[in-house]
C-alpha cells in the first residue's frame, strides 16, 4: 500500500502521527509540505480523498489567513487552493494519504481508520 504523510516535524501532532504509523508497522513516505508544497492538482486529489473542501482543512489561526482575507465567503475553492499552495502553512497537518483515502491526524489515532 502506498502511504504518504504531509508532515511538519515542528508540530507535535504530526510527530505523534508519524510515530503511531511506525509503531503499527508502516513506513510512510514523508512529505515535508512546507519545504515541498503540493501542487493545486495534488491538493485537489487529497481533498477528494478526505471528502472535504479547502475551507475544512485550512489553518484559520495563521496570520496569513487573516492577511489574505481567506475567511471571505465569496472566494472560490480554486482561489482557496491556490492560496494554500502559495502558503502551505495554511494546510492542516498532518495528513496521511493512501491510494484510496486520506485522514487528518487530529487526533493522531484517526489515521488508523484508513490503513
């Protein structure tokens, strides 16, 4: 099974999720998405696997969220995705992705449901 994690090593939940995966015998490909942001197409695919829209996986507490007025309801999904690609700090973390599904590791145990 193909397994990836959008990981931020500075985030405790991300570290806990990675550790949980490893404890359960999984070796995911680690994608440090702040260094290597997904493309708009990749992010759209992840959102589809999550069954969520871009607003549902945005970190609304980030300064850039407010600076770019991303809470504006008139913004389209494409505009929000473009903002997330340009500012990957906006992407909720961690996200674990399989070939078929994806899950946000909040709490970390929630990713076990997709394995």
